[in-house]
C-alpha cells in the first residue's frame, strides 16, 4: 500500500490555467473521489497523477517518493479508463496478462495472478472470449482485472461507469467499492456523477474551475457544504437557495415578505446583511400557513414526489415529500411551506461561502 501527496499542483495550457493549486494527502488504502462539473479540472488532475501530463508547478509523491517527472511506467500505478481500453484481438486472459508479460514475469506466475483476479471478479468462464463477445459490465470487470493483476501502489479510475446503463452502474459501483476495500489499495476516482461520489468515496474532493472547494467525508459535505456551489452540486435534487436578508440580530432571515426563524442559533451578522437561505428539498415541510408557492410541475417517483414551485417574483423551490394517497397538488395550486430551523443553511450572498452560527 502507499499514500499519495499532491503539493501545490498546477497545470496550464498556454494562457489557460486549468488547475490553480491543489494540495491534498491520501492515506494508505483510502479512496478519494474527485467530483465536479465538466471542465473543472478533475480529469486533468488524474492525468497528472498518472504521468500522462506534466504539471506546470508542484509535486506528486507516491509512497513518499517524488514521481513528478517520472514516466507512467515507473510510477507503479494502474488506471481504469472510461472506454475500457481493451485490445480487441486478444482474449480476456491475454488482456489481463499482457502487462505482466511485458514486465517479464514467468508464465506460471502470470497464470496464478490472472486466475486469482478472474476469480475475484467472476471472470473464470470468460477468459477465452474476445472483448466483442462481452457485455459492457463484463468489459469493465476485465479492465479492473488487468489493473488488479499488476498489484499497484495506486489505482486511478477515470469515470469508469459512464458508458454503462443506470442499473449496471449501480451494480458496478458496489463491486468497485467492495474490491477496493478488500484489496486496500489507495485509489483516486474521478466522476461527474454526485451519486457515485457519495456512495464510493471515503472522502470527496469537490472541484470548481480548477480550484478545490471542499475536501471532506460525504456526510460532512452533504450536511455542511462549504459554499453555494457545493450546496447546489451535491444532493439530488440540489439544495434550494433563496435570496434573503438577515433580521432580528442574526436570529431570523426574511425571504421576500416572509420571516424564517433560525431557532436558538444566532449569526454574527447585522440586520439587512444579504444572504442565501439554503434548505434541501427533503427538509421542506408542507404547512397550513406560511409562504405560498404556486406549483409548476409535480414529478411522481413512486413512493415520493418532487414538487417544483415558483413565486411571482421568480424565486424557485423544490420540495421532496412522500406521495400522499390522495395525490399531490395540481398545477397552479398554491402550497404553503415551512423550513425547520435546524435544517436551514446560511450562505453569504457576496462570497457564496457558508456562514456558521456565532
């Protein structure tokens, strides 16, 4: 096993700075998921660690050894790609064994390693098949097997499930997590899918425009997002962010003409300070009175429904609630909602940063 350290990592292509300084440390056996929208720099970061790109500045250390300028073959890493990258003319066995053959291992040793990996991945019956004879999920398992047989110090996953259908993605991400925990190999996993990120990572690194905006456990990022970008990116549907003003010496927020109490929490902000009131859709409660929201769209999700509503001034709200036996509200019908005080998040409107109670 090995740890990974990134020290002030930067990457520019000409005048375009893609990564603007990344510092992080992974412990032995940890799985870090890098998540963010397209163009945020997450794949560039993975390519730098893999040695497929050279950093403009900064260092990459694997197991304490500086590998920044080393060739990919000298870094003792294994990478699983989005497109599988299997040799079409080789059998499953040959694909998994090829890297070991190039390294000069004996046939018996290669056979033992491939047999062990294929048993781990349920590929024993497929070793003589060509990639074209396999399903997408089977091809991805072969790609993972090819990585496992190398017994690397570091696994790199570049959106490996994006080509699979929804059902298979759920199955495969469970398999990847079980394998990673069993093998205890330090891993970097890149994805734009926040559900994958939340379910796979020991920790998440949320990237935005080349900058790490939050590095924490999935639970902490969901419950205490660092800023409005993280709040809007992590969670499905995204957190509601309503324009408001601080009131009553930091103990309430007004949104339009309605005041929302913050309970025993007090924020060290003056009255009239511009903020965003954040509330997740699952924490919005229907109420007998309170702020009225005209319904625009209702999405039925089996036992639950999503209600999307818009105020006359343009503010939008999404509510996630159990699907009542009598059916949900109709289009144009006004619903009234309440925000539990202990579920409200407060963000500074100018910087977007989360504000903690005093």
